[in-house]
C-alpha cells in the first residue's frame, strides 16, 4: 500500500452529475476498495433504520458505521489504511455526498 491521502478525481463534479446518487456511491466504493482495500457500502437512513443503497454487497462483517448526512450513511469492514488518511477520506466523502 502506498502512503498518501485518498483523493477523489473530480469528486465535486461527479457528485453533481448523477440524478441518482447510487452511481456516485458505487464509484466511491470501488475507489475505496482498489486504493485502500476497504470494503464499503452505503445506506439510506430512515430514522433509526439504515437500508442498503449502493456499494460492495459482499461485505461480510460490518465493523464501522459512519453517518454522512441526514440521508446517507456508510458501513465498512476492516480499515487497513492509516487513521489520518481514513479520517481525511471520510471528511471528503461527507463533503461531496449527495444530500
């Protein structure tokens, strides 16, 4: 694994180009898996219920649950990248996630 921060190529433009955010979330899940080996899926949030929406359906053991905004959340497995890199990555996802 190469050290460095994770960056989304044109993340801001990509987040706005889809009328359906499912494609954006699928691309982000693929990038996270290829760059850092982090299995991720995204959920729509309905009150206390988190419902699968996009991403890696093969995630066996969900270890981390991260609320991105009032509408979407992220579930991940093991996070093998450095903590500071993961924190920056999550902040970028939160910043550009569809609302």
